C-alpha cells in the first residue's frame, strides 16, 4: 500500500499525535491465542525478521528464530511465549478497540497499447513530481514524505486527481491501459494489483511507485455524508453498485478523493507470492496487515482479535505489521490483507469490523 502522504496540516497533526499506551499482558489473556495455528504465521514472521534482524532490539530474537522448527506449532508458540511480551494497544482517549478493514490484490484486464476497450491509463510517476523525506526535519515522521512540484525555488502542492485527469504533464507516462475505469480507481485504493494483458498474453504486477501528496479521502464516506448510502451499505460492493446506477456522477465521486497513485511494473515469477508492502517484503495472505507506523512498529508481530467480514464469527490470529496506507490512521487501525482472487476481493470489500490489537515486542525492548 502507499506510504502515508502528508500536507502542512498533517505534519503538525503527526508531530502533535498523542502516543497510545502499550499495556503488557499475558499470552493467556489473548483471546484465541491458544487456538491459532502458529505455523500459518511463521513464514510472515520470518519475512519480517529479514528486515528486523538488522535492528539491535530485534537481533537476538530474530537470530534465535532461525533455529525454530517451522513445522511445529508447539515450538513456534514456545518461541513467542519465551522471547516476547504482548502489549495491548490502548489509544490516548482510553479506547482499546478500533476499526479493522480489509484489502486485496485485484486482477484487471488490459493491454500495453491503447485500443478497443482499453482506454483507461495507469500512469508511471510524472517527471515533475518531487518527494521530500520529512524525517530529516522531523525524526518522528519516519516513513512519511511531502510530495509536490517545484515552482521556482518553492515546493507547491501537486495536482489533485481531478487536475491529473485533465493534465498534459502525464501524457506519455502511461504504463498500461485497462478496460474498466472503476476497477482502475479501486486499484489505486488497494495500492497494487495484477493486469492480464491480452495483447502480449502475460500477467504482470503493477506495484505502488508514488503518490501525488494529497491525503486519501474515502468515497464511501462521501456517499454517506451526501445521504446516498448508509454506513452499512458503503462497502466496495455497495459503492460499485451505486456507480452502476449513477454513471453520470462517477467523476464527481472519484474526484472527492484528491489522492492519486502512480504505478511501476514488476514481473510475476510466482503467482503465489504477494505484493511487497511498506516493510519491503512480500505480503502473506491473511497473515499480513497494514497499520499506522507512527504508533505500531512496522514489521512487528501483532495479535488481532476481531470478527470475520460482515459477521460475528471470531477471527483471532497472529499477523505481521508489514504495510501502511493513506487511509490507515490511528493507533488501533488495521487493514487486513486477504490476498488475491475473487474470494479475497469479496471479503475485503465487506470487512468493516471492530477489533483489538496486541503488539508483540522482544522482551529486551522496552514497551511504550
């Protein structure tokens, strides 16, 4: 998913953001901990360790993890219970639950050249887009960037979605052409996906490359605020149905979200491997999540206690905080990666549940 874009107001909001409290707990207190299959989470954890092992507070536990029997649920569980402490995340206002949504890797149909039904472009990063790393000015804003363009010696806001659709500056930066404008919009929301190319008979991955710097605005929320949909109707499926019934208002709806994502093409040597998240490792279906890295350490194991999409059936499992996203804001805010395919799309579109999270930190690392 895209890294969080910020504007001037968001810089202040981020520096002023109240840190949550990490409350140490016992593993026995985690709902469903004893029932989860640790073997399913282990590959995702080892992927995180490929990055975390370079950090002093993670080096010992990630080094020991290499000796753990990946086929033994008992051995993996003992490893976590020996070397980690679960810390429940409690927001500054005292809340211990938050919103859990879902995302997935969509499949679109397209071509390398414009023609026939393939009239909607996916763009590469424009030449005039400037990205400024804010960590050099505000260390607490690690993983956040200010995006814009140069006018003289000043960095000014980059074009909004509506402006980009009309701009000539992106002409010639078309990466691929797809046959569905609605699916192209939702591809930007997901941050990455696959495109089946009919002219070359290949399937490629289109991965997040950059973003125009404008904060993400939910078009579902826009429709709710306009009285067009109820909150329960504002799923991906509900939004697409609304668009089908109001085709002349499609541009109005899309432009309510000024954020715009640019892509890069990647090979797809193994269709079973997920796209890379913000941590830089491939996402594991149903074991990777996106979080707000201002509050939850990127790469850390997280125990998630929520319910399945659009139901009261418990979903309690160990996942890895391996991604971020423009819409994922707050200490108890999780976006659950369902994977690739029609079932993943269906579940992700309907996922809007309440949940609690515990961050597992190495025992030698102090909790917040």
